[in-house]
């Protein structure tokens, strides 16, 4: 966001999502993040990598 000089409202609009969804994406402790939001973020030059590990 800082490189593109966008605030949260403008970034959310570009991602076709709500400001609340963007806030969840940026909050490391928020567990309500959806795959749809991650895919929207990937459209801005980021890759989404999901791994499942046995515990």
C-alpha cells in the first residue's frame, strides 16, 4: 500500500473487497481471513502458498 500510495479504502476498492476484509488481511492475529481475500491480494504481485503439515 505504501509503494502504491493507497490508503485502506482505496486498496480495498482495487481488490473489490470491503475495508473490513482488507483490515483482516493486514492483521496477523485475525483468523477470519478468507481464501477469496488472499486471492484478491495475490492480484497485486503477491503469491499465495498454502501448505498442510501433519502435527
